[in-house]
C-alpha cells in the first residue's frame, strides 16, 4: 500500500465563501466586538476573519489568537519588522482561498452590515469589485471633523479629475472583490501607503468592473485614528505614481522629498556656520553635509521606509551605511555633471543630470542595503 493511501482524509469543513481581511495596529479593544458583529451579520454565509496585525504593542494579535483557539473562522497573521496598511491588506488577501475577499477597518467605523449587499452584487456577476462609499446617496461621513472632511473631499476631486477612476470615495478602505481578480493585479500593487482601494482600481484599469455600495461612516469608540499628514502625503505619492503609469515609485517620491528638505537644511547650516561660527568654507560645508545627511537618514527612517523602520543598533549601522552610500552618490553626481559640462557647456543640464543620478544611486543602494526593501 502506498504512503499516500495511508494518510486519512480530513473531515469535511464548511466552505469559506468570504474572507474578511482586517489590517490592525493597536485595536485590541475592538477585536471581540468586531467578531461578534460579523457573526451576527454573516449568518448563513461561510466566512472567515483574517487579522493582519503589525506587531501591535497593545496585544491586538494575542486577542485575535485567543478567539481563534475556539473559533476556526478566525485567524491572525502577525507581521514583525514591517508595517503599513497596504502591505497588510495585500498579505491578508493573498492568504485567502475564498472566491471573495473583503477589506475593512477593525475600528468599528465601517458598517459591517453592508457586507451582505456587497456580496450579493458580486455573486450576481454585476461587478468584480464593490467599493463602500460615503459620498453617494444613502452614504454619510458626518462623523468626520471639518479638516478631515475637507481633505477627503479634496482627495476625491483630485483623484477623479486626474486618474478618472470610477470611485466617488477613493479614500475609502472598505471594499469587496473577486479574489481571482485580485490575484491578477496583486504583483503590480505598492505595499507602501494606506490607499489600497485606489491602487487596485487605478492599476487594473477599465477591465475591472466597479460598483459602489453606500454606507454611513461611524464614530470610533476605542483605539486611535491612523489618519494624519503622512497618510495625505502617501496618497499624493500614489496619485503621482499612477499618473506616470507606475514609472515613479511612491517610495522614491518620499525619498526625493526628504532629499529636498535635506538641501534646505544643508543651506541653513552652511549659512549659520559661515556667518555665526566664522568657519572656513570647507569646514562649514563639511558640517552642513553631515547635518543634512543625518536629517535625511532619520526622516527617511520615519517616512520613506516606515514599514521597515530601523531601531536600536540596527539604526546605528544603517546610519553609517547611509552616509557611505551618500558619499559615493555625491562623487557620482559630481563626476557625471563634470563630464557632461565638458562635452556641452550647459550648466543646468549637467547639474540636473548629476543630481538625478546621485538621487537614483542613493535611493537604489539605500533601499537594497540599508532598509533592505525589494
């Protein structure tokens, strides 16, 4: 008898039709209530909840795993050493074997009761993706404060006019789609940022049939909002990336912005060293360069590579590597600029080409060897 024949077949389990992916960071207090609400809403539907937790210090993953011990519909992916909502959503959706996957926040502000209507739309073959919207008839974002409402409205207008995507609420993080359609587009998505819905729709293009489902955005009861200035900047980065056909990576946009602030820091420190410190130009330039590199490193660690943020001794080693790469990048910048200027004496062309080459060098090598991203 073969070995395969000796392995007992597993007992039949209910078919999972819908996977609900729940990216979390510091949402421990909402885990049990969210499962209770999903259980009440999805009666008669084979479902599972996939918590994707970015190593929350409050024990969110542990709370989800405690429920999973007795409820096979619940499972948890705990991510260590990487962070970011988009990346968490991608990992959770790729882990699903169900024909349909939904993404929603775990803060109880997304109305889980509309999941059944979204599922019916997909079952009927009317769409490949159903986006929950606060900005169509029946929807509401009244719980937003004025500043967040204004930012959301501006982002919506910007997205529809620039990318022409069929979404009335591109900032929404609440949607459901066919898993096979997601699998097709997943390799082209950016794991950086917060706006995974916009990335999916813009990347898939007109081949993806999109429908919308109204819902009322609720008030947060526990935990803290993740909406801040960085979310807005990442949204603009994603927008620019899609506008250029993904030629420009969102992470590089952040890297370039940080480099621009580094130039400003460099000039301020240089001026201060010359005017106040009375240093020679060479010493003042060296001081300014070191301060600018330090500023760039810490800003990149917090913004550009926040999902792979360095800490402790790793931060010290990363800083040394970043400075070494930046020094070689400066030589590359000057060398290319000098060569171009000797061939054709157009100073701004030579200078711009050298700066771009230096920036690309610094970005590529920093990504590979300092923060070790793909």
